[in-house]
């Protein structure tokens, strides 16, 4: 049996693992719920250990330990922007999250549903009419870019020009020992462009507020005692714009692949034997667009008998947690009417994904469109993204 370091090398370097990381996750789980690796970090490999790391107060984001973080975040720091709420601990995290949380409540997001359906049917129609229907660039990415752009108040003509810069930053999030410096350099240039774009947009929203989230942030509509500064508003705008579309685009692609590889479950869905909501929940579990999350140990702690010293980074294997047979029966099977705990795909605890309802709504609208076809779509060809952290497809050609 391989040890944890050998498994990590395979995970980081082996191309086949990109195709299917789940067998290697099983090997990690069989070594134990908490594993300490050579390279001065640990891994939480099961549902319960990952949940504890994400929820317990001994673990945090440690924004002051910036040097430990990946290049994109330090590049943002160099450009004098405060870390967004994603990289903050309470009490500042609580304050920043409060500035926007009411906009992401289901009751508020449901008001977007009809508009979301309209744009989704238009994009889906265009996808079907094209000579070589390619799901990712024609539907899976444009849909969430359109939606979050609309929520935030990013002018329609700018949304798609900003998207490539966000994708470049997303690349630096990968867990890959072989990543070359050019990826970090490109990300730095991209973050500089995004920062100046959003700084300008914020000035515009201060001058001419509209009915959108960015205007609400700059006018302190959440009535915070300490409103967000311009720089904090800029970090927030970039986070919200970026967090939503690469992930949701990957979710739509991964869900399509999962259905196509499980024809009997796909048929049950088409026949109406399972609800859209059940299907969405299981597809989110089955192949999560975010495979890795993590925290820094802020106070020495014993987790499942393993002593974790202060300052150690603990990576939580969300994809492995979602396939843990201690909590899910037959976890490697897609089972659309599955019951069980909520998957770890959106994280857990104080940083639980703010956009989870929105992402699930977008997937649900897509599933209803493909259910309307009555016959299953098929995948003709595809190319996967290199990234393991953000798991998804670069291209997926369909017969639709
Ligand atoms: C399938 C799609 C998505 C997945 C899998 C996903 C996953 C995640 C995960 C795992 C986290 C937790 C990170 C942590 O532990 O610190 C997170 C946080 C976050 N997500 Fe998502 N996300 C998705 C879509 C979205 C969308 C559509 C939005 C917004 C438009 C969004 C906004 C955020 C924000 C703002 C946070 C940080 C919350 C905080 O720090 O308190 N996400 N997401």
C-alpha cells in the first residue's frame, strides 16, 4: 500500500488521476481520516474529518499568515487590496459577509428565476442550432457569467471581456507541484486589470447608484456599523464576480458527464421518476466542481488522535468526503433519489458557499431544459481542465 506522500505525488502529477481521482481518494481514506504529509501540511480525508476542520474554531483562514498562501492571493496583497471575506476570520469575516448575505437568500434569488430561465433557453437554443454544439463555451460558462453580472450590476458589454482574466486567476488555485511561474505572472496581470476595472465601476456606482448589489454595497444598505471601504468593496466585487462562474460552469459540465455515464439514472430523470431538486443535490455530490478546501490550525488541536500543531495547513478533500462510505451508501454510484447528509461541495461552517442556492438554481434550470428534450443527449468528445482543485471540462461536444 502506498503511503500518504506517494499518494500525494500521484494525485498532483498523474494525468489519469485528472480523469478519475476517486480511486485515489479511497486509498487516502483507507490510510485514516487525518494524515500528516512530509511537506508540512495535513489532509482531512473523510466526511467527518473535513467537516470538523471547516467548522471548528481551532481552524481558520489566518489572513496574517499570508506568506503561506498561493501566488494569486499574495499578488492581490502586493497590489494593496485587503483579502476578501473568503480569506478572513471572524469578526471581520462576519462583518463583510453581512454586507451581502441578504442578497443570496433563496427568497431573493427566486425573483431571478424567470429571467434566468429566459436567458438559459436562449443560450440552449443557440447551442442546439450550432454546427458543433460545445456545452462549456456556449452555455455552461455564459449562463453564470450573465447571472452574476446582472446581480452585481456589471454592464452586459463588459461581463464577457472580464471572464478570461478570472479564469487565469482560477488556474493558480490548483494543487499542482509542476505549475510554472508563467501561470502566476499571468494571474498577477489579470488581477491588476480586474482591480482597476472594479475600482472604476465602484466610483460609478457611488455617483449613479442603481438597483444592483454593488450599489447596495457602496451605499451600506445592510446598515453596518463600519461600512465597507472602497478597497473592501473592490475585493468583494471581485470575489463575487469570480467565485460564481468557473465553479457553476464546471458543475453543469460535470453533471452532464455524470448523467451520460449513468444511462439508467438519466432515463429515470427523463421519465420524471426523480425531481429536479433531488437530481441537483446528487449531481452536486457526485462530482464536485471544488475538490479541495482547507484551513490553518490556529490553536493546537487533536483530531481523530492526530496532533496538529499551530500554523499547519490542513487540506480538506471535499471530493473524497463526498464519496465516504461511512456516510453514503454505495458512494461511487450516481443515485438521483439518494438521501444522506448535504454534500461537502459547497464547504461547511462560517464560509459555507454564499452562492450555493444560485448555483443549484442554475443547474436545475439546465436540467429542466435537457429533460424537455425527452431523448438523452450524448457526449461526442471532450477535453478536461488540468486543474484538480477546480474540477471540470474545458470543452464538451454534444449530440443534442
Ligand atoms: C457549483 C458552484 C459552486 C461551488 C462548488 C462553490 C464552492 C464553494 C466552496 C467550497 C466555498 C467555501 C470556501 C471556504 O471554505 O472558504 C465557497 C465559498 C464561497 N462561494 Fe461558492 N461555490 C459555487 C458557486 C458560487 C456562486 C454562484 C457564488 C456567488 C455568486 C459563490 C460565492 C461564494 C462566496 C462569496 C464564498 C465565500 C463565502 C465566505 O467566505 O463566507 N459561489 N464556494
